[in-house]
C-alpha cells in the first residue's frame, strides 16, 4: 500500500487504534481537542472522560489535530458556566483557560507542576534541528541544574516528555508538591529564568552611600557557589577568557554583541532574546572595560580577592562602567545558564499535550522520555520509532518537500522509509519553496 496526503485522517485513526494515550487519573482531568470541520479548526474543551478506553474511542472517532489534558485535577472537570463556550474556533495554540472563577468552580484538587520549553522565542538557530538542540540544552539545565540541583526534586518525581514539535515538557509529579498554589509556583519560574532576581542573587553588593541613587560595590561569589551566584562567576570568567583572546577592535565588537538589552534595576529582568536587542556601548565605557581586561594586575587582584569593583577601579574604570559590565554579565548568565521556560507553571488551568498523541505540525507523537534520552535528540527519535513502528512504509509525494526534523529534502515521487519517518515526511514536511532549500542533502 502506498500512502498519500489523502490518507492523513486514516493514519491518525489507526494510530489511536494501535496506541492509547498515557494519562494518570483521567477522570479528574479536563481534556481539550482541536478538530477540523467546515474548513476551520475548532477548539473543544471542558471535556470529561471516565477512563482511557473512553478517550481512545473519542480519538478514533474524531481524529483530532491535537489532544491536550489539564495538568490540574478537578472534582468536576467538565464544568462550564453559561458565558463560556465549550466549542469555539481555534485562533492559536493558546490552550489556557483564563477564566479563574470557572476554574475554581471545577473544584481544583491540586495537580502537577508543568514546565514547558520551546525554541521558537530563543536566539541562535537557523533551522529546526538547531532549534531543537537549543531546546534540548535548556531542558537539560532545567532538570539537572534547577529541579534536581537547586530545588532537590527527586528524579523519580519528574515526568519528561518531547512535545512532538518544538520542545520539551517536564512535570513534577510528587504528591508533596501537588497543592502548591499559584502564588507559590510563580517564584519557581522567576528563579529558573533568572528574572526578577535581586542583584545580590548574582553578585555580593554593598552600597557606598545611603542615598537613593547610591553607587554599588560588587564582590563576586566563589566559582562553585550554589545558585545564581556561582553561575554569575563562571559566566564572568568565561567572558573575560573569551575577550582576552581577541584584539582590541574584536573585543569592542564582542562587547557590543553582549550590550545591555534592558534597563538595569535592583532586580534584573530577563530580556526577550528575540525582540530586546543589545544596545552598543558608548566609547568611554567600552574603552574602560577593555582597559580592565588588558590589565594583568587588575585581573590578578580579582582572582585573589573576588572584589570586582576594586579590581576595575584599579584599572581606571568608573562606577558606571562597573555596573554596566555586571549588567552585561547578568544577561549572558541568564541566557547561558537559565532555562528558557514558558510561563505556564503557575497557571492551574493550563492544558498540556497528551503523551502518545500526535502533534500534527511535524506529525510526531508527544512521547515520554528519560533523562538519558535528553543527551541526544536522536535518542528521542528512537523513542518515537519504538512507539509508532519502523516497518518499511511507502509514501508518494506530489512535490519536493523539506523534512525539517533532519533537514532533508525528499523529491516528488515514491519513497520507502521506516513507518514513523514516512508518516512525518508525508504529513509533517513543508514544500520546497526556493532553490536554496535544494542545497540541503537530498534523501535517497
């Protein structure tokens, strides 16, 4: 049998016939489906199923484009007030119910702590594989450095998943955290992002004068200090080492790339890496930073004492220049050592993609993975192969397509591929739009 684009619904139906979704306590969760109809995509929520068999029956019948379930548990998951529409046209992937009163009336009885990482709003990628690699690195930091390292969550309480598209989900499932309120969850997000963290969280600070516009003196924590203090010191050391390898003109160029993206305040706000652009340094500030970097005695003093302000002052830097360099290092520390999570953890109405359901953007399933799988995205693809199957499957393409998952071009015609890959290439690729994409290796 040769599969074509017209077989998408049949393939979805067969997937849900062969593979049940994985949801704990389904009777206490709200479900949401995205379904096609009348030329539009409709979002249907406030859905309740008693068990997995009921869910399977519904998915086979409806062949939805997306399947979500609430991270929270409710006494009455299907409750909806008269002013809320259970079914409405889906304008985006936004899947949170912002009607707090309605959520309360469902009878919230706790739930997991969900963390979501997507690469679409991060810098440094030019194609899907580069983007998913950045998301993978963020997921590793989230699990190792924050959830396990700083918060001491148990690895057995972490439910790690590939979303099926642009990133990863991590849910903290331990009973001890089930009833954390929205107010208790928000600081977890801030800390992981490294945002709204007071300056003293990154570097020891003291004021030189009691006035409101007081100048600060900075002293770095030890390299192995826990939390953001140690991360700042390691970031600062890395920045200095990079700059020391460059000529002065190259130093200036790199400093401008690291320029402040936001205004410095007592609490540092994490920038939006795609919309907040670096502000080039003025000549005086740049020259003073470069003079400090080139001053061996000042760097030796810093290494011995950790007193950043005094070391920079000894090379002729002003208070303003010291504060600017600290701000630049904080932002680089936030990007390099924070985890770029979306703010969903404190949203108790949040819906998350259901494991084993198909994400139709790339036509890959959301799959549960292990911490070890996060070491290499190919291990994640192996999990998908194990779920969907790898038996030879022949597809027919009407036009050349780019399969972004592995940056491969498949020309029009028939191709025989492992089942999981065949489905993704056929239903989750995009047409080749210009000759530049044809420089991508062509699949044989």
